[in-house]
C-alpha cells in the first residue's frame, strides 16, 4: 500500500495526470477484483455449509419417515379390522327387530368405540419449516411433497377427532345402556393394535337395537372407510417421500 501511495504522489508531483488516472483505474479494478474473489470464497463456504445442513436434514427426515411407515402400517391394520367388524355389526342390526335387546360380540362393540389417532414423527419437519431451513432442500418436488404431507395429516386429524367425539359422546352411551363397557375399553388397544400378541375376545354385551344406534354405527362405518382411504393416501405419500430422500442422499 505504501508503494501505491508513493506512485500516486509521484504522478501528481510530475503532473502526469493521464498516467495517474490510468493508475487510479487500475487500483480500483484490483480492489473490486479482490472484493469479488472474497465474496466468491465466502459464497463457496456458505454453499458448502448449506449442503452439510441439508444432508443432516435429509438424514433426519429419512429416519422420521421410516418410523412413520411402521406406525401407519399398524394403524391401517387396526382400521381394516374395524371395517370388517363394523360391517358385521350393521348386518346383525339389520337382522334384529327394532327395540329388542340382543347380544353383540365385544369384538364388534370395540370396533365402534375404538378411535386411535395417527401421530407421526414430525419434529424435523416442524423445525425446518419454523426456521426456514426447508429452503435448504434443493429438490423442489421433495419440498412440495413435505408441505402436502402436513396438509393431508391435518385433514386426517380432523376426521379422527370427529370419530373420537362420536365414539365417546354418542356410541358409548347407547352401547352401555344395558351393559358395562369397562372390559371393552380395557381390551380395545390390545385387540385392535397389537398384532404380535393377538387377544381372543369371546365375551358379549347386551345392546338395544334402535334406529339411532343403527344410524350411529352406519356413520361410524362410513368414517372408518374414509379414514382407511386417507391412511392409504398418506402411506403412499410417505413412501414416495422416503424414496426421494434415499435417492437424494445417494446422489
């Protein structure tokens, strides 16, 4: 820098204006080039850091969605069992005169009052959305799929809430008019969710057949079909996301 200052002073003192301007322009160019090189180096470092963070995000997402696939498979298994049992419940009600009391197998009663909820692992998604780090994912298709997954999950949760409300506020009071449902509630989770330790339920409960009960069971059956469809859609979506994550990580 001392050399540059000496040259400037010399040019001015010798009245070599044109040479001074040429020198000044050259000095400006050198400074600009230096700044651009520094910015480029900083940009490379930042991009490298972004890619490191992206790899960490993708790995965490992959682990989350592997768990989610296992969870949703269990829930699909349970809801498919509800479907069969609710269908049997409807057929029994059809064959029974209204306002008469009948014995209903507790496996069918449990299908009516059971209302499990799909609660996938979304911690990584929640963090990257709240922090804006979702933009570090370069694959636009993957980003779109993640956003759609959150919307579909919200729709499913709303319908699951409606089922819980129906089971607790409408079906349970009707089904417990002539029988105590304590055993049904006690065995519901094991019977419907646990595939490794299947429980045989051979008990039954007294139920009064009525138009109101038939309507509620039909509605419960309808919701069950709708939830199965939604779960299948989310299952396929999760599988697609997981495949995209694996491909991206293997790039």
